[in-house]
């Protein structure tokens, strides 16, 4: 009886040792995010509304990047994430609770010092790729403004390598995760 248990125990350990598990490859989320400000200006009750500041989206990118395409896709991702959090987009003329603004840049279009001078926020991330090279540093900046006032009340800056994030479906999913992480601190509202 003891010999059978011993053989059974060896067989179990042998099977455990042969078991393999597969994991799907994880996306390369090598980016830095810096956030400042708060949403204390938003009303705590009622519908949560927002509008885009007119002519606000800016793309300062290298020649090889289609800035308008990136602006369109990223704006749609931000709109989707805000909708998921319960915010309703309305025209600026209907007095939204907040105004949104955003911009994108590659390092060859706008360096870190210029980004800091414009946004007063920095991630401190360093990349091996030089400006103009494949994988150079890219930046996304999103800001929320109170209905009255020109200074952003909340800001977030994300920086990381730029490598076809819009055209490749896997990279586009990574970009959606990045936008989700950037807007993580935007308070969810009742839908």
C-alpha cells in the first residue's frame, strides 16, 4: 500500500512538472504619467457636461507623423473614456461644467523644456531614441478647465515611445489603455 502511494505521489509530481500555462504577451506600457490639479470646480449633483475648447487640439509632431490623424483618434478615445465615466458632451454655447483641451507632440516637434514651458508639468521620462528616430519620445497632454477662467484646473501629461500606436490594432489597444490611465483621476459621474 505504501509503495502504491509513493508511486502515485511521484506520478502527481511528474504531471505537475509537465503542466504548462500560456500567457498572452503583455503590451509594452513604457510611458510616464504626471498629473496635477483637481476637479473641485465640478458640481457634485446633476448632469456632468463638457465641451472641447474651440480650435484647441494642437499637434507638434515630426514630419513622418500624421498629426491630424492622431488628433482625431486620440480625441475620440478621450470622448469615449469621458462617456464611460458618465460625462455628456455638449456644444460650448450650452454652458458645460468643464472645457477640455489636449495636444500631442513628438520630441522632434517640441522638446521637454518647451512642453514644460507650455504645460508646467513634466514626467521626467528618458528614452534611448533620439528626436526624429523611430520610437522617439511622444507626449499627450490633456487639460480640464472650469467654465470661467483661462488656467487649467486639472492637467495630465503622458510620455513614451512613438511607434505606430494608431495604425496597429494591438498598439491602438495600448493607446486606449494609456488614455484610460491618463483619465483615471477624472471622477466618475452617475449616468
